[in-house]
């Protein structure tokens, strides 16, 4: 007969103690500031503005190089050479002789001489040979009509000898007023449209 083998008693299996769970310490990281969408978090260094103060003083060398401006005088009296009739006008001056526009007759140098008499060989006529003069003929800037104070305009009721300044305020050029093309295109030419001859 076969022997029956008794099963061995099961050894009590001890359950190994579970190792304690490792506690993970939270890693502290620097908080980042929220970045707006579309912008980088890198700060751009802003350059400092340097304020440069301009000096108000001009060196004497620069001031010397600066060209002198035109002399403007309120005295616009014209002077006529009593020998040849040359007229000096402050409005025109004599740029070819180094005298700029706007120089009054009294501001001319003491050695000033009449430019026309010197060319004609009549001698060196200085300031002493000039006398105050005012224009007596005025030119229309549009049609070149000349108003002459000596002649006047008797046909329009303006007596001979009437000064240009004494003309009525509504005075207009007689030639431009008679020409329909000028009158329609430019209108009437009044006293302001005239300029003295022999400036």
C-alpha cells in the first residue's frame, strides 16, 4: 500500500513591514511675476537722458564772422546832386559802392562822393553838393502810366501842381480804368499801385 504523506504544516509567513513612505519635501522656487501675453519678461535697460545746456554766450570769434545785417533807417529822404541831378535813395542804397539798402543819407561816410560826377569828370562832389529831394512823378506798376505833379490831370479835375499824397483816396490809374481787359482781369489800380520814379 502506498504511504500517505501528510502535508507539512505551512510555515507562517511573516509579512514584512512596509517601509515608511518617503515624505517628499516641497522644493521652494522663486515666484515668477505673471507676464502679460505677447511681452517678454526680460527688462530692457532704459538709457538715461542727458540734458545738454546750450551756452548763451557767443565767442568773440564767431560774432566777428557773423555777417552784418542790413541797416534799416526810418529816414527815407532822397537827396539830389545839384550838379548832375543824380538822386541818392535810401530805399536803393549803392550796393556796388558797399552801401546797403536802407542806409539814410546822414549815415553815409564823410568821404562819400557822387558816383555820377566822378565818372563824368566833374570832380569829387561830396555830401555837401546834395540837397533834399522828393519825387514828383509816379509810375503805375501795371501799365507804366506816369502821374506828373506838375502836369496833374485837368481832364479829371486834378489841377496842375497837385501832390501825389493829396490825391483823393479813390484815385485810380486813368489808363487801366479805360482798358476793359485790365479792368476785368486785375481791377482798378489805386494809389497803392503806383511807385515813385527815380528811387
